[in-house]
C-alpha cells in the first residue's frame, strides 16, 4: 500500500493555512501523522471558528476545479446516452461501456474518497471541539452533507462500496464492501442530521455553501432513488414551496446569480470545467450529444435551442452541450450547478405519479414544459405520466450529475436502452469495476461481477 499525504492550502479572509489532517492510503486508511512546521494540526484546527471554517472550506476547494465535478458529469453522460467525445478516444471505455478491471474508474473512486476522508476528519474535529453552538452546527452540517453527497455517487457508480465513517486506520484499512442499501441508510442519516443542524440562511454569497435547503433538496434526490415516494414528495415540496427559488429564463439558468440554483460550486475565473472541455475551440467538435438525445427533443423545445448548439463536422450536424456558455475567461459568471429547482419539480412529479396523484404530477410536469415553450402534457394515466416524466427528465437534466445514467439503472431500462446503440453492451456494465489498485491494497474487496 502506498500513502498519499494531503496538504491543502485554504484561503481565508486574512491568511493562508495548510491543514494536514491525515494520510489517505489507496485503500482509504486514515492515519494521523506528525504536523509539519508550516501546517495546522488537528489539535489547533478546531480551536476557533476561523481555522475550523477553513477546514470546511477545504471540502469545497477540493471540488472547485474540473477534477471532481466535471468527472461526475462526464462519465455518467458517456456511459448512458447523453453525450460522448467525438474526436478523442481518451474516454472510449466509458462511451462504449468497456471499462477494464484495472484503473479506468480510479479517478472517480479516489476523488470521492478524498473528500469523504476530509469530511470524516472534519466531523471528528468539530464534534470534539468547544466551538460555539451556531458555528459548530453549521460546520458539522456541511461536513455531514459532503460525506452523504459522495457516498450517493459512489454507490450509484460502483454499487456496494466500503462505508468509511471513521478516521481510525485500524478500523478502516481493510473495510470490505458494504451493501448499497446500508450505504443509503448512512446517506439518509447524514442528510437528516445535516438538515437538523443547518439553517435556511446561506453562509456565503452566491449559494456556494450548503444550507438547510440544500440538504433538503439532496434528501429529495436520495429518497427518490430509494423509491420512497412520500418522503421524496415531502422534501421536494419543502424546497419548491419555500418561495426562495424560481425557474429561470434560459439566458440566466446557469449563471452564478441564477435564482433556480439551489447549490453551486464557485470557481475563481467564473468559468466551469465543463465549458473548456465541451465547447469546441474551433470548427472541430469535442463533446457531442448522442443522436438519440438530440433527436428526442419535441419540436419547439427551447432547451434544444438554448442548452445545445449545432456544429457541422464531416458533413454531419452534431449538437454539443451548451448549458454553460463560457469556454475561457477570467471574469466569467458561471459556477458549477450541483442542484437546481428544475430537478425538484421532476422529483415531485414522479413521486406524485407513483402515488397516483395524477393532477399534481401533471402540474409539476407542466411547470417544466411551460419554461421550455411546450404545451401541457397530454398524459392522463399513471403509466403515460411516468413515461412522459422519464422523457422530460432526460431532456431537462442531460449532462448533469450523471442523472441519465443513474436513472436508466433505477428504472431497469439500461440494457434495453443502451444495447440498441452500443454494440459491446452487457448488463453487468451497469456498475463500474472497483479499481485494481484498491483491490491490491485491500484483500477484503471483491470485484463486481463480470470484470
């Protein structure tokens, strides 16, 4: 096993501090090291609100670049039928669903466990600190949210994963894979705790830090994937009925001041990781929509006009994602949107349809369709509504948070849908392989079937 020392420089309003809290090995062991001379150790990091807040801000800093946020959008989009790299073969294993049992998915695994490791450290430090109640609750709520957020992605990408909620190396070094249902229990527990600890006030400008409503929206998403329809409807309703958020015009839906955004990750230049990777620099496209997606928009759907852009290459018209408009710049106005109101309407629409509240489901679906300049849905029965909502979710949330990939699997439609467009498709590919280096480091890990 090799160990990676995580030294993270955190910018506060007055100083830089480096928080070195742990060593995170390839099998995600959390080991305490001596504190370097230029670092603040655990005994000092949580003695006051400024340094403790800096530790929490480090969780956001880890995810402010393209590395984590972009990966979560990129891989799921390619694995499903959202979008893929047309003129590069770098990620063909994801596009073709032919991941090897090596380290194709290592970036995802490592990035997520890095944040989880930091969150575990922060939870332990804040809980044992003597910080004031309000500060302590806010920071603890944020840390618990981050842990839940990435376990949600891990279990949707890999299935059963090691559930590590301790910083004790002896407890975590050889942790086997935990059943996904049990991981989901921890996710819900963390989000419920976060919701109880946080307030409805955003602790920073531009909705770039987590508050109570962010935890509520994430709970709605998690309950939705658990098919806990009453709870999903309740949580989504709490966000929608708050009156704080509204569906934006297409020009404003993904800018950093969008009133549709529930939570976003800030970046210094105001240009997201998606912009430079997905928007072509010339007449040669890079990341384009699958034809099945490009062709499924209804006539007159303004999402195809505003959130996709056409480009002709080798005599064929392709469309590329254009939700984010900026490719370069230093004074941009775009942050990475993590959760937005449109998703809450679609979660509640399906929850209501599943609960046989036909009129309620229609109303939520029509809210999304009206913004897209489409007429009210004609679906009037539960099966028809569920089909309509599935389609609406695809054209509304494409390339966002691997939603299409996760949704196809949730609906048990991955094989029927993807085998029609991917010649190498096999059902076992719905789960990514556990990275080889993790298997080598931890003999208690068992590989997913088929790899």
